[in-house]
C-alpha cells in the first residue's frame, strides 16, 4: 500500500480523499515546527504521520511500516529546550551550549529503549520493534495498538470509579511487568492514569516512557510530572528516586480508581501526609487494602513501601502480610507515645521546609543586593566617563541609560516573549506580520536589532512574525481567454502551466476548458496550476490537403 493513499492521522487507506472518513484528519494539514514533516521516511522504512503526543524528552508520531504494511508509533528524541529544526527539514540542530545535555540525553534515550526492547515479551508493555539513529537524533519504533487511557476509561465509566475486585483484576498483572523493569534498572517515574492504557483485550499496559531527567526537577531538561502521582523526591533531586517512587505513583493510581478523585499533590501533603479516604469507601474496602495504600503513599521515601514486590504482597492480603500488620499494630497503652513521635516527625519536616524557604528568601535578597550594587557600579562608571568627557555639562547631564544585550528572538514564539515580564521591561516590541512557508505561525522570522549588540533599556525592537503558510481560493476561470485567466490566477498567487487540448474547429482557441486541481478549492499560495485550453483550430487548406491525401491513399489500397 502506497503512503500517498494513507491517512497520516490513523494510517488507514483513504485513496485520494482529502479528509479521512475514519478520524477526520485533513490531508493538507501541515506538521508544525519543530516536528518532522508528514510522510518523512525514517531508516528508508517508517513513514512519519501526525503528532500523537509531545513533551518531556521528545514527541510520538503515528507511523507506518512500509515493509510489514502495518501501523506503528515512532518516538523521536526531541527535547525542545535544547534543539532547533527548520520548517520542512528532518535534521536536528543542537542549540549552542546544549551539546552536553543533548548528547547525554540521547545516549540515555537509546539505553532506555534498548532495555524496553529486550523486555518486549512482558505482558504489560507495548513491544518495541526497532531503534534508529538518524537526523542527528534517535527514534524508537513500537507496535501500534488501539487503546484508551485509564484516565479516559474512568471518566467514561458510570460512577467515575471502580470496585476493588475490578481494579485488582486489571492492575495486579501489571505489577509483574513493573517489577521486571525495576530489576533491569528501568524506573518509569511517570506512572499515572494518563500513561496507563487499556487495550481491546482488557489488558493494562504501561506507556509514556521518558529518560529520568525529564521526570524530575533540578535537571537540565524540562520536567513533565503528573500532580497527585509524582512523589515528593521528584521535586528535589533525581538521585533520591527509585522503585519507591513508582510505588508512590501506583498507590495514587489505585486511590484514583477506587475513590474517583486525584490524590492531593505531594508538596501539599508534606505537613499532613495522612491518606484521606471518604467514609463511604472506607466502610467497604478491605482493611489490608487501606493499610497497603497508606504504606505506599507515605511522603518520606524511608517510610514508604520499598519495592513493587512488597506492594504486591500487601495488596494481595496474604496471611504473612496480615500477620505482620497485626504484630506491628500498636497496643492502646502505646498510642500516646506514637502520636508524640509522629507529631515530632511532622514538626521536623515543617522546620526543614521553613528553613528551605528562608534559604530561598535569603538567596533572593542576596541576589537583589548584588544586582543593585552592580547597577550602581555600572551607572557610576558611565557617569564618570560622561563627566570626564563633558565637564561643562555636569550640572545638567541626564542620568546614564542602562545598556542591555540584544538576544536572538528568531525562531521563538512571539506570544511567549511578549508574555515574559522580564522581556517586556527590557524592550518595546513592535510586530509586523508576514506569511511564511518555512516558519510556523506565531513564531518570529526576523528582528531589526543585531543579536549581541548593546542598546538602551526600553529600546524598540521590530519583529517580523510569521502568519504561517498562506492559503488562497483557486478562482474559477473556465470559459475565459487564457491571457485573462493567466492574469487572474497570477494575481491570486498561483503559478500557471498551459496545456492545450485538440480543437476540432468548433471551439474558440485559448478558451480555458478546465483547471487542475479543481477551482473553488483552497490551496497553498504558489501552487502550480494546470490550465487546460482549446488549441488552435485546423485551417481549411490543411483540412482539404489531408482529405485529398486520404482519398489517394484509399485509391492505392483498392488496386489489385
């Protein structure tokens, strides 16, 4: 099956149709920068379709395996904070200064997906088919399955939540897969109802894999965390994450599936980490299940269930676990002491958080002081030079303006720049808009001030902003003289190619017969249009001569 006959949104055959009857994707929909253009070929085999999702370390495309003639998904390593890609091209350009994090990240990306490929037989994973290094980046190709996220499944359910028996039946098999991944050194760190999907076979699978640096703050990558499912250690340092981090997320998923609401964000639970279960649910859920969730969703990693195997055992309500819980159950006479210890632990956490906030506050104050001193010193330096060069004007001289360096705004989103309070205080932005087939709509094409030059704070900077690809309606010029049609179509922005049709003498020469593509449609400006016209009518002399020749030939054919 040719890629030209496929919908780039769902990879189903649609022939020459413009809009897919299956998913509604329009054939002329462009792929925005910095994503790969539609129908890009990876490894001379995989056809790139529309973007399914993006964020973290890259983007996932719908794809087509031209060898097996089957749909696939293609994950591209594309951390947008570190790269650029020109519109319509495939090669990735690494930003200056981002070389080390980009190539370290790409190495981690390849290592992650190679491990996942080795675990392709795990029932809770979508099999990885191929790993490719191309276009100065890397790709992971996986089977395509029709699925629904657990989040959407819960939202579409009648009550918004499920019974424990139902949750246990779909979740417990997944724990085996996650345990196996942990033994391979793979920690997901992004488990949530949005990264768990249900297939038509009813099996729950784990998706949304990214390098760990994109699942934590304080790294050189933009973090993608799911509030309510991300553990507190993901907001601090990546070194603190591990199997216990996935345990926390799984406990949050179980809570959401059983209760119908997302757990409170970990940062808000620091001073009160009790798991609140509404009474109507607490009365019906098994005691061992509530105990297992409380252990698994503890804020402090040291207090939390340490591994998936321990979580599975507690969720199963095995006799050994229940006996262990009974041994640990406090005697009534010890309750006061335990509450005191708990209160002290919470006080330590609160003091530590307060100390952290004070450190941040002091750092901000110190930065402001240093910055202010720097401004004063800079102002004194320029003021001194001015007085030295203009001694007679010292009493009337205006204050020295602050000089700032002009950054490179080209290729950046105009709305994001003008929405930045810092940039708004530094420059006066004056936009003008132009159509562009190389720069995505809303992104900056050029600027009038030279990058790196020094200008006064508040200077006007003129930015040319892209309006995207210009599309125009093809006028209907059938029946017109070709020269009139040519002028009309050229003014509309089309390129014309004349095609003559044989004229038997009954038609006006150069009259437009038809257009290809059809008139009335909306097409990209600059598109080549085939204009079919009637050719010159045959002359009388030529007709007579041909007829006489025909008669002579017929006569020779009749000779014996």
